[in-house]
């Protein structure tokens, strides 16, 4: 069941405050409602700049693995070199993503 949001909270801020808030919302990549709700309720909002690039890379590697799976499922052969290269790229991307997440966790301590 979806959470209902029937209450509205309105408040005024200066032009400078509004600009700074909007900049933080854009940087976080969240909706205004989500950002302000999270901030007001004490959630930590962490922005990892490199994460967008890593998500694109992980999707690319997922596509590569899906292509290999399609080939194998259709009876085509996949060279061991192609598989090894793809898996090496997946492992590298995963290691970079893990590093970014751990670095962000350290900054939060």
C-alpha cells in the first residue's frame, strides 16, 4: 500500500538560501520533496560524483554479459578470450564501485 502524503508544509527562505537549496537538490539528483523530507527527518544525503559514471559502466558490462549469454543460449560459441576479457572488465568495474562506496562510508564516519 502506497504511503499517503496528505499534509503540506510551506515556508519562506531568502533568494540566496533558495539557490543553495536548489543546487544541493540538483547535486543529489533527488526530487525536491524527497531531498527536503530526507534532510528534515535526519537522513544523511551523500553524493558520490563518480557514481553516475560507474553506473553507466556497470550497465555496459551487464550488456556485454547478456550478449555472451544470448550467444551461448542460441548455440553459438563464445571464445574463452572474449569471456575472460568481459569478466576482467566486470571485475574491474566492480572493484571501482566498491572503492567508491567504501570511500563514501569512510567520509561519513
